[in-house]
């Protein structure tokens, strides 16, 4: 039985601990209830394999579990390299004890834990953005959802030398893993995938189908071997005027334009379908430039990956910069004051270093702005336009803004 006494007393009788493997069922149930789903035995077991108790926190009130926050140890690609980052997940506090500072306490522990593991940044996907600003996260990767009118968008037809092969997860897994590994390290926003991550990705849980078919997998074989794949589903539908099915693209990866064109050509022409949707395409999705009628992509822009810089000098030295840069930034970080202060950052496409300085600052901003620009897809100039970055030396913004960008737009399509 859970009481609904929303008084301040509740917070005094909770304890926050590192859980053990035996706490998984309670953690899963608490998080499922928190995000308003029932949970199911299949997901419970599949997600158990990704549970890292030593990186997680559990909130107890007597013998009840009333909150949790998880962390995954994982690498992520950033501009110019791959770094370790705390992948935050499963944050929930029961309604009976909410708004009494429990998530705030969990976040403090999560950031301390990230620093202790030498991780310069923490990441999360937000159920609601407004939860995370106060903890110092900024929107670093955006995504676009597409709802393509397959008939009207029209794709160029060209003779193709490769071929598309369909198969099961067991048959094609090796090709998918190889291709993803080839691509991810050079694509800011993509996280490494271990065997356990692939198990989960290909588990094809009923709870993830949302009324669509089982997962379908195709690969593209080009002249040099497998150079692309797509994971997709199909949602059958009939309208008064005839078939109105929808292809639901879960993930599409390719290393050559031939593979990209062939896979999309396939996905936009599946029999009895009239549309194709993606949930998290890149903001710089090539489809925009390739289809005949880009307006027919019906794009919807949204936040994707939020970045929280937990160690300023380490984080800034860990990524690379598109143009040579020598700048002093003044950072304000009320939640993690160790980051507050003036930092000299020297960087280029080859190397970077960052250390505390007493020199005058060129730019000043809050830690959230640093998280927002970290992956190279949010511009310092846009943040300055909103008053979130202040230029203290004329010309500093024009020099620093392109340096913080990157030649590859960050993207992210995997909620962890
Ligand atoms: C989001 C959630 C974890 C917050 O837990 P909590 O213990 O109530 O959070 P806190 O009490 O530490 O809140 C800290 C501050 O954030 C604010 N806040 C927390 N959640 C908020 C929300 N959803 N919307 C707006 N403000 C929110 C609080 O009002 C509080 O503000 P204050 O310091 O000015 O009083 C909890 O409401 C929850 O489980 N929600 C459903 C699941 C969910 O969305 N999880 C996130 C998954 S990404």
C-alpha cells in the first residue's frame, strides 16, 4: 500500500542507496509506474541485462521503493573522438513523495558518480525538458521526426548495382554490428553498442511495436560488401480509397550514397504502404536534398540528447574544434560549483587543452550553454541570440562559434 501524504515529512524518511541485482524488479516497477506504463515480463527480462546496479540509485521509504535513477557505463562519439559518458536512465520518483527534492539528491549523486568514474559529461533523454535545465543539462542533439508521403515525395530512379537482402536478426546481426562499429565513432551523438546493447536493440519487444509488425531487417550489399542496413516495421492500414499502410523506420545506417539511396528507395515503395515515418532522423537528413518534394517529408523538430558537462576542463579538452581556437570562457554552475570560474581553452581539429586562468574572459555563459554546444550541433551564436551566451570581448563570438561546430551534424536515435 502506498500512502499519498505529500507533506515534507515524507522526504525525511527516505534513504538513497546503491542497489543490488536483486532490486531490479522493484526498480523496473517503480520506473514503469513513473512513466505511466504497466511494464511487462518480456521488457523486465530484456532490460535486466542492461542494469548496472553499481551505477544506479534506489530510494527506499521503509520497505517500499519510491524512486530510482540509473546510469550506464558507455562510450559516445563527440566531435573528433570517442569518450566515456554517464548515460543517465530510468529516473523516477513516486507520486507519493514527489517535489520534495529527491530527484535533486539523486542528480547530485549521479554527477559525483560520473566524476568518480572519470566521465566528463552526463547524458539523458528527457521525458520533459523542463525537468533538466535546473540540473545544468542543455539540448545538445536535436532530432527530426518525419512523416513522408511516399507517393508525393518521389525519389529519383537510377540503375543500381547493389542488392537488398532481407533476413532475420540471427542471420544479419554480424553485418549490422560490423557496419555500426564502422560508423559510430565518427558520428557525434552515437553511443557504442556492446553485445548486450545489440541483444536489446534486436529483441523486438512487444512493448515497442505500437501496433506495427515485428521488426524487419534489410541490408544493402554493394561492390565492397555490406554498406547499409535498415531496421523497420510496417503498420498495415486500409482507407476508403484503398491501402494506406505505413513503414516505420526504426534505424537506417549506410556508409555509401548507393546504399542510402537503395535502402530509402525500398522503404518508400513497400507494397500497400503510402507513408514512411522516422522517429529521430538527423537534423541534416540527406533525404531533404534527395527527394523531389522535400515539403512532403513533414518534418517535426524536437530535442533529443541532453548533455550535462560535469567536469569542464576535462570535457573541453576531450573534444576537438572545427577551427583553431584560443578563448577564455567564464562558466557559471550553481549546481556543481567546482565548474564555475574562468577557463582558457585552446583547441583545433587535432588537439585541445583547457585549464583554469585568471585572465579576462572573452565569453560568459551558464553550464547549460556548454552542454548545448558540446556535440557541435548547437551554435554559440544562437544561444547568444537568446541571451544565454554573453560576448565580453568584441569579435570573440565570431571566432568561437564556428570552432565549436563540427563538419558532421550530431544525431541520436537510441533512447537508453
Ligand atoms: C521528474 C521526477 C523524477 C521529479 O522528481 P522529484 O523528486 O519530484 O523532483 P524534485 O523534487 O527534486 O524537483 C526539483 C525541482 O524540479 C521541479 N520539477 C521536477 N519535476 C518537474 C516537472 N515534471 N515539471 C516541472 N518541474 C519539475 C520541482 O518543482 C522542483 O522545483 P523547485 O526546486 O523550484 O521546488 C518525478 O516527477 C517523476 O518521476 N516523473 C515521472 C517520470 C519522469 O518523467 N521521469 C524522467 C524520465 S527522463
